[in-house]
C-alpha cells in the first residue's frame, strides 16, 4: 500500500469511528506529515483523493473538513402529495458547509463585515460571481455587476428607477411570476401582458406592444419559466433581443434557475445582446436556500450609476457576512459540488413527473398542448379542457390530499386566466410522484 493510501485509510477509519465527526476540521498538512512521517506533498495527494471521493472538503486559508453526510431521504409530506409548494427541499440545504464558510468569513474579514460596505457588493464576491457567470455564457465586466439582497430587491429597484428610454409601461408574460405581478399592482405600475405557452412567447403580440413606443422594459423568464416550467428556444430569445433593440426597449432577464440547466447549448438572452439592452438577474435562493438573500444583477453601462444610487438609499449594502460566506463557498468548490448533487436530484424528479403525466394524464388534457421539453426542472404544467371546473377539481383533489396551486395569482387583473394546472416536485418524494399524478388523472377522467 502506498503511503498516501495509508493516510486516506486512517482518516476514513477515524471518521467511521466518529473520532472525526461530521464537519470536524482535520489536522493541518504539516501535522499529518509529522504524524505519518512523510512529505507534505504525500499528505496533499491523500487529501486531494479524499476530496474527489467527497469524504472531505477544503476551505481556502482555513483547512480541510469532514463532509456532512446527508440524512436518508424521507418521504416529504407523507400524508399527501404537495405539488403546490415551490420552495426548495430543506433537506438539501447546505447548512453545515455554509456555516463553516460563515465562521471562516468572520475570521478572515473580521471588522470589515460589521461596517458599511459598498452598494455594488463585496469586491471578492463580485470577482467570484463574474467567473461563475461565464459558465452560463454571461460575460461582463466587474463594474457592471451589482450584488443585491436577492432578485426581488433587484426587480424592485429596476422598476422604481427611470430608464434612459424615458418610457412608462412594461410588458410581462402571461402567466408570469406572481410576486413580481403583485409588486407591480402594489406600486400601480402600468403593465401589459403577452401570452406565454409551452411553445414560447407570442412574438406577433410582443412586437405590436413594442411598436407602441411607450414600453420601458419587458420582464421575462426565458429558462424554466415560473409557473410553466418550459424554456424559450434560442431562436426566440435572439428574436426578442432584436425586437428590443429595434424599438428601444430594455429586457429584464430573470435567470433564476440557470444552475439547473442540462443543455449546454441553451443560451441566455444576454448572450445575444450586442447593444446593452438586457439586464441579467442571477439568483442563489433555489440552488442553495431562500434565506441567503443574495443575488446578482448584470447591468448595461447606462444603468450602473442610477442603480447604485437607488440601492444606496434602500439598504446601503447587502449583508456583508452572507456575501463573504458565499464567496468562500464558491471559490472553495463547495458550490459546484452542491449544485451538481441538487441538480441531479431535481432533474430525476422532473423526469419522473413528465413520464407520469404522459402515462396517466395526457389523454384528459386539452389536445395538442402537452409536450415533454428537452430540459426539465422542478416545474411542469398541463392545459385542461375548457369544460373543466377548476374550483371543483381543486377541491376534489384536496379531499384526496393532492395539493396543486391556483393559477389566478400568475395573471394581471386585465388578463383572463387559462385553465392550467401548475405542478412542482420540490416537496414531493420521487417515489410518490407517479401516485400523485395518477390521482390527478383519475379526477380528470371524472370531470
């Protein structure tokens, strides 16, 4: 047995014996080299192999730690089937690892974290986010990236500030993101709707709206749309950017599920933007946990100054502790490992959902409306025949402990809600998805 293998075996034995508990810090490289009477490079080789096996992980300038092994997956909501909840599965939150990053951030930055920072964000996090965005085909200068207290804050700031085109109205997809629609209503923002279906955005209607000459921006979720779960084609994304440029309209691209993309060929709208029309928003709430409240906005040059001013008067800066911890979480490689694990889990669930819908529910849906997209993530929707009484259907499903969300909140008051059922698998155990879909199909067959 080689020396580095002996070191690996000893560390694994100590973990199994619980003398090194979950989250525990390993002795330093020098201490291990002395204990095993070997060179530092031999110890480093052993630690690198253990990292590859996901036995330990490292934090720069801190050391190596034992990975927190996930608890066996339990059936979420064992009493029913909750297809309504959209929050991430709490069992997949990286509590222990992120806690280490918080502790290390305090040790590294000390008093810097407890005074006012800068409106744009922690410079080291901006650098880490910039490198990360490049993997999504979003290439930006650090000066154009702003760290926000989540995407919700970015949306609120963008909606409040004037844009260089001097226009007043906005266009939103219908159905669309319910919390942003609620924000628009609360602030009396004049908004117009454009139809979004599994086939994409109604481009004829969108161009007609842009031609009016009074559209400030178009808010869109091109990837894994909320609530539909489908994505726009690259051709449609490119066409929308061209229309925005032609008619002097900005685009707010909410790419909140970019981390769950399986198709490397799927580009963000930002990729096609050559004239600084697209404002790109990146969220960390779905891939990590909502309470983190850290997001990123990539801004055109013309908007940077106004955005900084509005953010400064809102909260001065986003949580410096959260920013510093996230920077360490990204640069240590822990974010990528966590992302890969969570993505596989949700993709597997989503595939089960679509397969179950195809098997059990498709015969009872509005003809020609059901499609299995190439990339799937968490969400799906089914379009029901006009004869269906949605209220009665939802009540009957609740009686059978099947919970699905109401679509009314996803529409402007001026738009007529289609008979769509939205489904989310975040809180449903994978082995119970088909059972729940079969119950939905049974109720549809009776309607």
